[in-house]
């Protein structure tokens, strides 16, 4: 069978003052097209469906329209779990109606899905944190361990965590018990979760810039060796770059966000993962690149002319722009830069520091006239940088109204 794994949609997310809704509409169309072209049997969405607990009407509408089309109006089952940006109660709220369309929404850890049937598939077994599904077009059952995001308080509530026990130990034990009871080689065995997971002994993976962190210190680290041996593929959400922290035989995949959502992701290609699976065999997967959305770029320039030229040559981008110069930008220069491009998110002027010579005095002669005193004061506070003509003009207007 074929499975599509995607995550971290963050529907409704903005980049500073810029809406990303049109780009999100486009990339959702792209994901639907890939699912149809690949004729996938199942879709997993591993959390952060929305960008906040109270998503906009437009974001909610895009979410349900996308899921309905991904499910082919109920023919293809979808399992979507909540992430740290989602309200678990909001994700759970429309569940009875969603199930009629083949969509299983899971908001809380260890949720138990009441068994149900549709024309195209049925939930044959269910327990807290587990479902077994039989799809009409597939000859064997699919078992899925599911763990939506849970903070430490929620984990204690749902898993009965003792203060001495680490989250890693609690999850490892819970997953193992479910896998030992329900997962054998007669079916496909999957795990989907939204959490921060790392490979033991590897460098700490960076969480996305600007995201709500879910790793605080090392006490709550969850390691990939806590995944039961029966699991053939683990579909993760939270980190926005595609990576396999498992092995080739047993992939543990962050499928990436569908768009670049912060400048720390500038230059990243985004993907969905297409999994080829059969019982008792190692799975294979392929990365399908997503092409929608503006490119995010961090650029540094040393002149206004060079900046404006690049901006005009690269219109369909969002840019974090640093301009290094000998003097502060004038109002006219700022205006010219912003008129050259519609996607400037940040403009960071950086005045080159001039080292003061050792023989230069750091004392200011108070017997000088007020204009010279101001220039000396400005230099002392700005690493020897001279006040420019525009600044001095403003100073004199204040001094002599």
C-alpha cells in the first residue's frame, strides 16, 4: 500500500505583517494532486494543523476543504493529530461529521476512537492511543499508534507520569505495550506523533525559529530508540525540515512544513513523504518536493543601488534585508528600497563601526559650540560614526525652531 505523510501545515500563519493564505491554498492543491497522482491509500497529517488555538474562519475553511478533497469524499482515510499549536478540543469538535467523510481527527493523547465503519473502510480494533483499520482496497490491516502533542501537565494527566520518570520512559512503555498487544507481521504497523524526538548520541536538532518550543532543557527529550521494534515507519511533526532520524529500514521521518515559515528555513526545499509498505517487510519512502510559495531569502548588501537592483530582479520573494553602510539610511533611501519590492519583511540597517584610534581622546571638550558637542557626543555613542547631514539638519531644526 501507499501512504502520504505530511505535517506542520500551520494554516493561518503569517510572516510578520504578511498573510500566507494564498500560498497555503496553492500548496494544499499541490498536496492533493500528489495524493491523487500517487494513488495513495492513506494520509497521515502529523500535527500543527493550524497556527494557533483560535484559527481564522479562512484557515478553518481551507482545512476542511483540503481534507475533504484529500479523502476523495470518504474513499481515502485520513488521520490527523493535533500539534502544539492546535487546540485539542477544537480538533476533536467536528469529529462525528468528519468521520462520515473518512477523516479521523485526534486531539488528545491516548484518545480512544470508537470503532466505526464507512463504505470504504472500517476501524476494526481500538484502544487508548491505537487504532487498527481495514481499507477495502488493501488486503491487510493497518495498525496506527497515535500520540498528539501533549505538554508535561497533559502527559502526567494522560499517562500517569510520576515526577521521577522521564517523558521518554513513559512514552516508550506506552508504545511498547500497544505494539506488543496489537502489532504483528500480518499487517502494516505505523506510529504518528507530534513531538520533539532525537536520535540518541546525535547533535540536538534545532526547533524552528519563531516556533513555540516544546523542548526545554534535556529532561523532556524523547529518543528514537523508544519506538517499538514492530513499527515500520514513524510519521512525525514539529520540526520543519525533512529528515530521517531513524534508519533506512525503519524510517523515523519529519516530513517538513509545506512552506518556509521563518527565515531560519530560508533556502529549504519542502516535501511530503510517500511510503511504500507491506506486512513483514522494510518500508521504502520517497520525498516529493513541493514547489508552491514564495522563497524566503536573507541577504546582506553594502549599497542602496545594489539592493534596489536585486530587489527588482527577485520580486516573488520574502526578504530579510541587512544593509551595511558608512552612514545611517536617509528617509529617501528607505522609501526607494520599499518602493522596489513588496515582500520586505525586515530591513536592518547596519552602520559599519570605525575603530577609534588609541590616541583619540574619549573625553568631550565641553567648551565647544552646541553643534560640535552634539557631533562629538554622537560619535562617542556610535563607535566613532559621524552624524550624517540629514541628522544634523534635524538637530538644528530642533535647536532653532
